[in-house]
C-alpha cells in the first residue's frame, strides 16, 4: 500500500464536527495500510474574517503582511485536525507550508511553487505519523518570507507534495461528488464523470469548471500524479483525473469522439478594439500593453480585415475584475497604435464543449452549433482547440445554451442525482 | 537615540481601533528617533476562542499541536499591526517567534527561552523597518517545533529581545498605568510606583502582583534591561523597574527601609502534613514527592516538634490548581514517610509586604503585625526574606488586611486615582 495525499477544503472542516469527521476519514485510510499526508485549508469562513480584519485596519494591506495574516487560518485548522486524529489513537503532526518544504517565488498573495523539499514530512511518516500540512502557503526562496499561493493554492500544495513524495494518488476532498458533465446547478441531469484525462480536465477547468483549477491540473499532469476528486461528506468514489483510464473498456482506444462535458463561465468580460490598422505588429503592441498591466486574457479573436479600409477588429475576453485595468492600459497606447475605439461588454457568457477526438469528428461541431441554434442562442465569438469548442454569447442565454448542448451530446443522466454544489477558492 | 523594545498585551490590541491606536504610539516612538522592535500578544479573546475550539475537538490536546494552534493568535495581531504601521507611512515587517530567533527548549505550552538569535530582526531594523515580533512563542532547538512560552511569555519575549539587541529600555504596555503599591481594586488609595528595584519587583511579582510575572523580571535583572511598565491607553509615564533609580533623591542611599508595596494572592491553597517523624530526611522525602509530581510550592513552614511525641507538622502553600496532584503524590508516599494525616485548605490568602532594608529595620515587622492585629486578622503562617514579609490568613480577611497594612506604612495616596486594573496572562 502506497502513500496517499488527501486535501480537504474549508467547507469540509468548517467546524469541530467537520474536523472530527475528516479525522475519521483520514484514520480509515491509515487503517487500510496507507501512509497518509493531509493538506488542509482554513476552516469555513476564517479567511473571509481575516480579510475583513485587514480591511478594518488598512485599505491597502502590504502583500507580505497579508500573507502572514492569512496563513494563520490553516495553522488553526491543521493543529485542530492533528489533535482530532490523535484522539482517535493515531500519531499526527502538523506542519506549516514552510516546515513542509513548500518553496515559492516572492510574489506575495499569488506565489508559485518552485521547489518542494519534504524532508520533515518524510521523517514524520517514517516515525509512523500522519502528516498534516497547511495548504495555500509556502516560504519564499530568497527572503524566507511567508507566502500564499493564491486561488487553488491548497489543491496545488496537495499535488506538489504528492509529486515530491511519490504518492500513488492525490485525493481532493470537496463538497461535491466529483467532476460533472456540466454545472449541476444549471443542468439538473448533469452526470458525475468517473474518469477524465488531464487534458480534458485542463480544458474544463480553464473553461469555467470550478471543482479543480487549471493550475493544479497542470502540475498533476506534468508529474503524472492521478487526482481523485471526491466528496468528504458522502465518501463515495468520485472522479479520477489521470493520463490513463483505469477502467478502460475492452478493446478501447477507438477513434470516436469522447465528450467529457460542458463548462460555462460568466465571470469574464469582452473588450473589442475597433479599427486596428491591419499591419504586422499591431496585435503585438495591444497584447504587450495588456500584459504589462498584468492582465490575463482568455479568448482572442481577430476578424478578417475589410479590404477597403485596411482596418480590423480584435476582440478578447478577460476576467471582469481586470476590466478597468485593461481599458486604462489600452487608453495609454491609443495614439501609438491608432485604433478607433474600445468597446467593453461585461454581460457575456462563455460556453465550452470539451472532449477528445473532437477535431477529427466533424459531426461534433455540427451538432454543437445546431443545438445552440435550436435553442435560439446567438453566437458572438468562436474559438477552438484540439479538444474544445468555446463560444461567447449573452450571459442571460448561458443556462439554456448549456442545457441544450448537454442534451444534444447525450450527456443527460437518466436519474436526477442529488448534488450539493459549491467550492472554496483556496 | 537607541533601540526601544515595546510590548503590547492582548487588551491593547483587542480590535482594529486598538491596533491603529497602538500603531500610532509605535510610530511616535520611531519619529522620536528610536529604532523600534515591537512584541505583540494575540488580540483580546483570540486565545480563549482557540482554546475553546481545541476543547470541542479533543479533551486532551497534544502539546505540540496546541502550541501550533495558539501561535495563530499572534500571527494575526502582528500582521495587522504591521499593516497599520505601513498605512501611517513607516516600513514594518512582522516576524514569528521562530523567524525572530527565539530558541526554546522542547517543553510545549511552557517552553523556556535558551537562546535568542535576532539576525533577521537586526537586518529588518538596518533596512529602516519597525520590526513586529510575535510574543509568547519560539521554536525548539532540537526538533524545530513551534513552542509557546506559557504565562507571561510575551513579556519575557520582549525582555529577551531587548537583551539580545542591546535595547536601552523594554517598555511593557498594558491596561494599567504601572505597578501600584497594592492592587487598586482592593486599595482605592493605592499609589503608582515611579521606580522600583528589580529585587523588589521580583518579590511583588512572586507575591501575587500580576502586572509583571517574576519570570520576565528575573530575565531583565540578569541582563540588566530596564523595564518601563505603562499604559497603552493613557500614554503617561508608568513604573520603571531597574537596578538604579534614575531619579535618586539628592544624598540618597540612606539606610532607612523603603517600602515598595503590598501584594496579595488568593490563588493558593495550603497543605499541612500532620505528624511527620522529626528526623533527618523526612522533609526531603516529602518535597521530593511533590517535585516529582511537577508541583511548584511557594511558602514552606515547619513548626518546632513537640518533644513528647517526636512528631512535627510541615505546611506549605501551592497553586490551588495543583492541589489534587500534590495530595495524590503525598498519598503514594504515606507508608514510606509514616506521617499521620494531610490537611488541605483552599480558603487561604497570602499578603506580602515588600521593601528594601526591611530586615535591618525592626520597626517594619512590628508595624506590620500591629496593623494586622488592629484589623482583627488572624495569622496562620509567616515567612520572611531579606526584603519581604509574607503571612497566610483566611482568604476573606485579605482585602481588609491589605488596606490596613497599606495605610500603616503611609502608602495611601492623597487623591483617589482613577485606575482600570486588569492584565493578560500572556
């Protein structure tokens, strides 16, 4: 029996009862003969309460101190969890990100892991302990300051430790039963996915599925660590994310398209740069300005230029929260580029269909657009990859569009599954 | 202008307003040209809330994990305090006990400082920062685990850093105006002491004065670091505790007794071992049994034995909380020692008069006992040192006894000072 890394989110350890329930689950895994490393988030609302305290003290908290503050949250949950496990008769020790050897760069509030040196964790395991590690945090390589990893940081901590320790699986416990073929809040007949490939999960995650963030999936894919997303409440098997389907059907690997699911995202806005001179380097200047403002963009579409004017339009989507920053950045380079105007639209939604073999199966694209058309949904932008088709529509059309596509690809389940859907940002 | 270490207790940083008020006070000191290192306790009730959480999870939390849990408290207050200082336009960085180089032994929940290596603090100061350090915590030398220092730990952290950094003074900010000649809740006419010698403060602290704990005073005396106990609310000068009176009167150093104050303590119990064979080694066996049970005893009194029986009684006082442990320990050695019985009494109080030159001024002792006699207070035990007389009485007699002695030694102030009295355990 090998080593298992388990990660529990804030909603799983929201109170003393939750912590005791999680402790029992951990001990069950230990009893089954596994070595267990647990990564835990802060309890329920702790992080929000700490943020509120900071806001009461200053409108603009310093990054270093904000990280020092927030990391108190995991410190509390991990110590309580270790106590609860010891009460069940098993040895447990808790470790901060720094103690666990999670080495990061110096970008406070959104640090990236650059190395994991889990010597103390390995020793704790060798001495028979269950090791509890604070998620979401690390220590910067140069200044030795405490850092936090930003959104999805606890999941990434878990995967990074799993990779560094050679775990056989990284279990991500959450408050849903796994990854679904669509958001169950929108599609009542969404089905739990038993297995999904890293690549498909990556596309789902970057297309709006919130169960796993792309960052964590990328890390797992790079080190080939299988992820098992499952509920800390039900204990049922969830979704395996890996490179190879463990339950591959006999004679599998056929070339038909395998649709993984439908993701949607209404957190983005669209900016259209109107009347851009259609000559080499203009797009580069636009996106350099955006990048310098530290704005991440998602879809990019450029239409064919009108021959008569020599001008073209460039549209891209980005998080609504970065909208003002991008508009300001583009405003500053308007004279240099010589575009005509900017249009900003934050009432958009994005819908993505993800699945392997999509491009080589023309029927998929046809079925996709037929379904949207029959649902009366107007399409504003289209972008595709090897295993994904995304469209931008009006935000208000998204629920109907998701349901239509989900049904068209035969993803609807027969029975209505009862699902609680949510998720924590860490 | 030299380096100043300031320590702020939990009641001074109970909420965002308190943190901002403390930040302004720190910045004022910085503006006056000092380098400033700040030691801060957890906010208000944070520690109690964390303890309650632990109790919800387990009846018997492990020491290591309990320390990990509790140290989250200072992490929150120190980060917020650093943010608040930065908002005022000064650079500040917060440091955990471990980062500040507070090295301790491995006794969780009551660790002792064995070394202080404040390299990072010194660097932070050299770079122009105000350094904020978590009180009450350190890191164990051998296992590198997080430890807490137990009662009075934040004060001790402050004094230890002051010693290691060569500070000119260690300011202990609290919610009272300084050290008083008696507990102002009991003696309305208690006077604030402007200066007190280390030795007298030690006796007051170990006799029940709660403003400073003996442990912190001992440390300051050993390294000769002046302590300034003062209010974080009023900002008035408080009490200087040092080896030399900075305001020594002209031609001072006369040999008359200088009474520092009256302390009392009703947190102790008295155990009397009745009918102990009066032969060498019996007392040693009794106190070895007590020591093995890790009980600290305070006063010890043995009466002259009755010649006819060859038996004597040994009485001692100890914290009420250790009463059962001591009784159990003595019960186990009863047959070996052959005493007759044990008497346990937890309705006692201790009153101590502290002052230099006491023993060489016989008038002091006489005045002391006359005052108690006139107040109708019955004395059960007496114990003296070079600069202290302590008596044990009924607990209910203590307030009246303290007032009587305070008045008899001319300690009463003319004006009624308005004083808020309290104190935090850390």
